């Protein structure tokens, strides 16, 4: 285990994995910001102190397109960043070349950052789709390398 922790590949992975996990965590406060900015909440107890009349409460409990956009972006992060972290950890155990590993890690981080920007700002397609595809390709590439290495040991 000490050998793994001293590995340059593992140290690089922990850096880039931490960046994308923090980015994913940032989506929760961003969702809260959009909820307050648009006065669009999910639960009745969230609006009790904010709305005086039943009509105001009902209006504040309606979904908002901007809030839902950020929530979908966060959901997409959960679906993509968690597999990257798990597969990336296994990938680091295969002893990949540092330059190739850095290419994988950096491409994934850039793709997720661009995906978030393109999703939240509603940039025209195919910007979001392409950034998602890059991240997915990186994760699949690491998974392939991991499986090939394990099967041919």
C-alpha cells in the first residue's frame, strides 16, 4: 500500500479526483442559490417562513427551469464522476505510464468542467454532448486498460 501512495500516478489521480468530486459537491450550493434566486423550492416546509399566503406558497413550490437544469447537471455528475473515481483508482493499481495517466485524468477533469459550464449556461449542442462523450471515453479507456492488464498478468 505504501508503494501505491508514493506513486506519481496515484498522487496525480488523487489530485484530479479531488477536483471533480469538489466540483460535484459545488453543485448542491449552486442548486440552493438558484432555488433562492428564483424562489422555487421543493418542499412545503422550505417556503413556510418565506411566503405569507397559500397562493405565494403554491407559486414557490412550482418547479423552475433553471433549478431543474442545475439539478440535472448534478445528477449527470453523480452518474459520471463516481465511476471515474472508482475505475480511476483501479486503473492506478495497474501501474500505467504517468504521461498516459495524466492525459486520462486531465481530459476527464476538463470534460466535466466544460460539461457543467455548457449545461448551466445552456450553450448550444453539441457542446454538452461532446464534453460528456470525452469524459465517458476516458472512463471506458481506463476500464479497458485495467481489464486488459488484469487478464494478461
